C-alpha cells in the first residue's frame, strides 16, 4: 500500500524512518510480528502466575531490584514507575523527533523480546497514525538505563496523563487522545512499564534525523566549495582521479568525483601554473576535508540503522529458551560515541566553509575581487559581517563539539555507575547541524556575489550553473547595502528544502555521499 510502512521481519532503513517521521507515512504491523509479540507475552504471564522471581517482571527496579512485588501490586508498580520517572525538563522535542521515538519504540517491542500486550503496542501505533504526539521535554536523560525520563513522558499520554500535541495543538494527554479517538490504556500490566521506557529510542531518533540531514548537507558543502572554486579561479588539477586513487579513502574519492562532475564545462577554473602553482588548503584539500566528514556520516548511518533494529529492552525475553535475562542493552554507549563523532564531523564542515568565506571577502586573499564583495566600499560594508557571523557560529560549534560521552555521573545509588550521556551528544549534534547549515548558506551567498562581480555566471560548470540559478531566483545581486539576514535566511531555506540537489537529480547530475 502507498504511504504505509509495515513492520515486518526485515529491518527498517533510515529512509523508511524519515518517511514516517516527516512524510506522514502510516504504520502497520504484520501478523507474523504479532505472533512473536504474543508468545513473549504468554511467557511473562506464566512467570507472574508461577511467582517466579525475575527482574522487572516480579521485582522492583534499579536499586530496588531485590524487592519482590506481589501480583496484586503489579499494576500499581507499573503506573508508579511511569509517573515517578517523568522527570524531563526543558523545551519540548520536535514533533518529528517524537514521532521517531514512538516508531522506534514500536519496532523494539515488535521484536518479541519485551513481553508487552498487543493492546499496548496497538495504542502506540494508533497514536502515530492519528497524529497524537506526546510532549517530551528535551533534557533529563543520562542515556544509560535507556532514555528513562523522556520515554516516561511518552507513556504518560498512553495512560491519559501528561501533555500531547494533536494535529499541532498542545492539549492535555487525555484531551488529545479523546480528540483523536484513541482509547487510553486503563493500566499497564506486568513488565510493560519497563518495556516502554527502557531503551535508547530518544537519542537514536534525534541522532537519526541529524545523520539524515548531515548527509544531505554534505552535498551542499560540495556545491558551496565548487562555487567558491569558480569565484576564486581555483585549480582543478587537485581533483584529478589519479591523486585520490593512491590514497583511497572512500569519502575523498567520492568528493573529488563530485567536484569534477559539478565543475564539468566550467570556464572559471584553472590548471596549475596558469594563474598560480597552488591553491590554499580550503580549496586544494576539499576532497580530503569534505571526504573525512562523508566517511564519518556513513559510519554513523550504519550504527544508527543497527540501533534502530536492535532490542534495547531489559530484561530481555527469549521465548524459545524459556529464559529471561537481565543485561545491559539499554546502555547508550554504542551510540554516544558515534553521535559525538557526528557533532565533530559537522563542526568541521562549518570550519572549512568559513575559511572559504574569509578568502572570498578578504581583499588580500580574493584574487582581485572588491573588499567584502561590494562596489563602493566604505559607503557600503557589503559582506563584512557575514564572515563575523560565520566565525561566531564556527566558534560556538567548537564548544558544542566537546564530547558528551567522556563524562559519566553515577545514579540510582551507584547501581548505575557508568552512564553514556548519548542523548546529550545527539542533541548537541543537532545544534551543530543548524549552525553548519547557516555557515554553508553564507558561503553559497558569498560565492554567487563574487561570481556576479566577475560577470562570469555564463561560464559556470554544469552543477554550479544550476545552483547559481536557483539562488538568484530567491536572492538578487547585492549592489548596495540592504538588510542582510533575509538573504542569508533565503539561501538557508534553499539548502534546507534540498531544491538544488533535487534539481540536479532530475537532470541526472547525481552528487554522492
């Protein structure tokens, strides 16, 4: 069926995930998956009936794991768990992030290792499909015993508590569920509270979105670099295939190929010895610098797709072996390190882009272009403060790129004595992404201005000509000072909505990652 994502035994990919979170795809569960879920539930109910001591099923949690809970206290235990753990603070996570959290939690529960009831699973799916999105504060997770605090806010709404958005309007959880005609759960049964909040779905949803956007932004960085190459009459020889074949990092090879493709037919680029022997590193080393971030993103994407399909619950039920094992799959360390790497790789994208902005605006470096890319300098300041703003964002990114995962604070009376801080790493990467996108938009804006000052727009390469055309449809040539932020915002929106890349794809000019 069209615009439906069906959860089956095959694994979800990043593109499938984005289809649900951003493009409104509905979610269905296959019958085979339901069978696995029901078998795990039968095991839980048998353990409860037999009064078998088992963590999270017939005991308390964390430091209270040695406290046995009677069958008649089970429902109270589950509800108390959710209410007491709802300690998230700060601004709400975006609707797309929360839709991702819910989807990943459903996928985790569908693996048949968690022991939830079908009605519990169906409630969460119905919330996704009917646009009930829990209000989840962004802060409060240590990224270790799962994203306990934020996930608890998700479960509150399933019980008619907390707050939620319905079709974009913030309401009480109870009112949102009523308006959407989703029946709230009267209670949670054995194991369900823990099964719903023990996992890495918050950090993984945030990190998955940032990774997806980073891969798209990377294509724009190559375009921005190509435009700057033409604005500064850069030397194409550094992108020769032979150079990169002898140092065969995949990202480096791909970037050099992209640059040759984007600049094909350009009359603005030069060869070594024509104007100068060498370019500065910000031009000459584009394949090596951009390529390193590409390699990082592709590594992180692999880790994200593993985690999206993983069981991060605790304890884990193994039906065939009739066994329940308390392990540590909820610990976020396998994603905390990649998400710190994600922030670092994004930060480097902004670093290199800002260096090219400086080269474009600085009359000592820009090969004869007017100072700050404006005619009648003095009366006009031109693009002077564009570089200031870019430098500020790059500096901020350097602070944000400090790894979150190197820190750990023990919790739960030292039972949980090492934590990952992976959710902080993912959130920071998102902030860095936003800053990097702005800097790259500024570089594109500066390069198009420089190209106009040289009157060389008709001499551009196949890819850069299309990029220039789309920019100039939204932002006109800067002949004299005007309000600058609106130009920056307009180009950032072009980058954000992917219009240049989409246009090139339609023309069979594919930019690779």
